[in-house]
C-alpha cells in the first residue's frame, strides 16, 4: 500500500467575510518544507487577512489550515507560535523604549520556565532562573550576529533607522525558533539599499536556519528574485499559483496589477 506523505503546510478552501464583504473566497494552496513562497496581489486583495487566519487572529468562516498535519483552526496566536509559526507585521510592532536585545528577548517568552516568584529570588548566575536567562540571551546573541545587529544591540529601537527596526522585528520572530516564518511586507517603506539588505537576510535565514518562508510583498523584483512559487489573489479570490516565470506572464495577473497587457518583469 502506497504511503501518503504529510504536506508541510496547506490551506484548504479558506473563506472569511466581514459585514457581507468577502475578504477571502475559497483560497487553497500548499507548501513544501524549505524554500520561499510568496503571496501577491493589489492593495485590499486579502493578503494580510490570510496571514491573520493562519496565525489565529481571525477565525475563518470555513476551510482549514494545516501545519505538519495539525489543523490550526480555532487555535489562539500563542498556540500557533508554540507549534512553530512566527510572524512579522506590516507596521513595526516594537517597544521603542526598549533595547534591541530586550525586544528580541521578548521572542523567547514561550520558552521561559521561570515564573515571577522565581525571578524575584534570582540571586546569581548559578540559580535556575539565572542559568535560564543566560541561555536565552545566548540564543538572542546568535540572532544578533546572524542579522549583523551588534552595533545596535544595546540601543533603544525607537532611535534606530526604519530599516534597522524592521530587522529587529525580524530578529524577534526568529527568537521563537520557527519552522515557518510569515513575513508581511518585509521591505515596505525601505529605500533601495535597505531592500537589498533585507533580501540578503531572508535568503540567509532560509539557507542557514532551514526556515520555510511565506511572504507578502508588493515589490515584484523582490518577489521574482527570491520566490520558489507564487500565489496571486485579488478581491479575496485566487487568480493563479505557480512559478515566478509562469505567474509574470499570466494575463489576469497583468490586468490586476497594470490594467494592461504588459509583462511583470518590467515592473519596478
């Protein structure tokens, strides 16, 4: 009897409405472990809503989200994070009066075993709480080294350049040690140099850490450069799914983006 291999990540017939408006309409796709997968579409297409359904912020009206065979529907965001899915957001969600180190340390909270009472009696580095703190800081230092954030490790993030803040948020997501990383417009608002740096980090994360990446991005040059496969949605519905080469020539994709018969490879 032939064995059926478990799909790493799968969305099946996902739909959700808000006040009669169909935000997602029967969306389905699946991802293999490893690699970089992109979701594209015009503003208001439903891309962030899809992410919100994946990580438990929204509960869809119908459909399923499977991660390594487990259905995520009904799980709260912290439970989704615990099973290996981390996320960044369109708008930076950092504590601006905390340092880079402390912001990334917040991503380790799911692994903390020491409670408030124990922390009150953390009398030295050899106590349980002290050893636990040192271990988590070691993990964070590895992320700081990976993302080349050493020069800003002790600086308040509110005073850092926008691109660096986006990198700190990425570091905090990595602190969860995810198997699947959701990146919601990681290059939004960046200049050309910052975008190139971010592309480098995304590729590095995928190569060195083996993290599977699902990203939303409007910059087509970035999407075509780093993605293995692409899902295109518009008005909550799927237009097409396939390789970058196939997607950029699809007539409905060209119409959704440009309103004209023009190749996406010429879009900046």
